[in-house]
C-alpha cells in the first residue's frame, strides 16, 4: 500500500505510516459516531453468527460470546470498555 500511496501522491511513506493513518481514520470515525450517540450497545455481529451453531470443526456446538469479543476488541483498539477511544490512544495518534 505504501508503494501505491507514493506512486499516486509522491509522498515518501512507509507501511507503518500507512497503518497509523488508517488507525487514525478509524478512531476519528469512532469519535464522530460517539458524539452522535453510538456506544457499546450498538456494536453487534450479524445475527446469523450469534445464533447459528457450528456443526463441525474446533468450534462445533459453540456460539461466540459477544461481550467477551467486544472486550477483547476494545482492548486491542485502546478504547474504554464502552467503546470510546481513550485519551491515551488519541494522544498516541496525535488526535488530542
């Protein structure tokens, strides 16, 4: 992706800069949506994934636990348990 960005724009960027830019965009979108009232209650997986038992494989007979999945996702993102980017995450991304 960095090569494409450089070819199109002429900017000298590397892969890490492209990833950080994507993370900044994702967090900005989330903050905008938080301002409009989105919260953890709005983060959902498709109904079929939450209700359709797996018939085979290592996850046979199990359904995902949405609360656990959201907790793990928010931790990886650096967000609060309510799904809001933390001040530390915003500072890291230079979005304070």
